[in-house]
């Protein structure tokens, strides 16, 4: 026969009698994802109320951009690799 002392019985009864909303770990498990969902909706509201402007005009020949364009083209060209067609 197993002897139970008063501390063991009270601990077992208190765990069984505790409602789910009074357990702190449960609020951490539910609270984290709930906070992320609320933050997502807040971000969506900000994005809808303040849309980014769409730039449609493109000045491709601006003199200030020419060094960047030349550098990009230079980096994209193969150096020292013979240009042989595939068989």
C-alpha cells in the first residue's frame, strides 16, 4: 500500500482543479501566436492605408547612371573564357 502525505494529495488535487485559463504556460502558448496575428493585421492596415508610390518614368540614359551601367555590363561580360558554341 502506498502512503500519501498531505503535500502530495494537495498538489495533485490543485493541478486537477485548476481551470485552463489560470495556467500561465497556456497563455504563453496561445499569447505568442495571437500577438503575431494581431501584429500582422496591424501591418496590413498600415500597408493598405499608406501604399508605396509607383514609379513609371525611367530615365535610362541619365549621365549620372552611366558609370553604374558600364560597371554592370563589364561585370557581366566573360573574361578569358573562349566563346565556343555548344556541340
